[in-house]
């Protein structure tokens, strides 16, 4: 699966329209993930996961900032995400199935806040983008 | 069987009551075909699916989406017996239509995205959680008779 030039444009254009809310959306996507898919909470026993948790918001911002970096380097995702890829492979070891769950909740969050931007074509491009990022982050697992 | 709390049942009922089932069906099926183009394999007879606009405007896609979502709607009235409600459809999808049950999960998640787009902030994390349980239950029920 390859990101076409149109996909890259869709992702960059959409990300630019988030208007500085990316960090907030990262937190919301995490909250949605924990609520809809409780097994994902097993990776955060050290966190307060109650609604409105400051730790979840902070972590969501971290995730969103990484995605913003990925968007800025969309032509070289393996390069841009190399350190994060190492982290996930050797330290965090989050089971690959969970990347799909978070990706889905990122789509849901964006759909909620930007319904007009979330056209079928943009939906497809974002899904491909998150899938590509997930593949890079799990690429060194074995 | 899907285990929804009383609050979750209320959230699902409240939101579903505001859904234009015919339109949302067409949008969900259309987005499935656009976002996961390999799902088009089941719809060779539908005509032009060559671009997102062609898919979303295709009358056969809209009609079929309407059919699918009305069926899903029936399921919502029988959350305590999804397997019974969808038994015949499960056999049909296995024996006649030969649809990989993975596709039910894909459509369920696309439907959640469509609801999110329509309802915005009303589609709270709690509401999403309830709907994720429902779409998972329906997908399992539709796969139940596979052999």
C-alpha cells in the first residue's frame, strides 16, 4: 500500500486545517480508544485513565505532535519515525492490533470536529496514512 | 449477545432515532467501497465505481446501502438476540454471497465514522463505545452461521 500524491495532499491539507487543535484531538482519540476498546488500557496501568485525565491529554498531545512531524515528512516516514519505531519495537512493544484501534478513533475524532473536510476521499487518504504510520512503527518488531 | 448498560442503550436509542437510515446507509456503504476498494469485489454488477464521486452518487450503491442499514436497524431492536435476528442473513452471506466476515467489521467501523461526522460532539466517547459494542455484536451475529 502506497500513499499517492493525492493522498499526501489530502493529508497535508486536512492537517493544516486542524487549526492548532491537533494536541486536543490526540487526547480525545486516546480517550475514545480506552472507552471503546478497554483492552488498550492494559498498556497504561501507570496512568489515571478517568475522563479528563491530565496524563491522557498530555500523552494525546505527544501522539499528535508525532503525527504532525509525520505529516511534515510524509515523503520519508521511515526516516522521520525511526526513533519512535525503535521505541515501540524494543521498549513499548504495543501489540500491532492496537494501532488499528487508535487509528480508527483518530478518524472518528476528526470526523466529529471537521465533518465538512472529512469527505470520502479524505477519509480514505487519512486511513491509508495512519495505516502507513502504524506499519512504520511496527516495522522493527521482528 | 451484546451487553449494553442502561446508559449505553439510552445513548444508542437516542442517537439512532435521529438517523436518516436510508441516507446514512448509502453513505456508509459508499465510504466502505471508497476507503477499502477491495470490497468492490462483491459489486461487479453495480456499474460505475471508478471514483469517490461515482461511488457516492451511484444509485445502486445508495439502494443497497439503504437495504443494509434497514436490516442493521432491525438488529438494534433485538440487541438481546442478535444471533437469532441475523441467522438467516448469516447463512445467506456465507452460502450464497461468500462474503468474508472481516467485511462486516470494516462496514461497522465505517458506519461509526459516518455517525461521528453527522453527530459531531453529540457522538461522545461514551456514545461511540456503545455503538462499537453494537457493530461488533452485529458483525459476530452475521458470522455466526459460517461453516
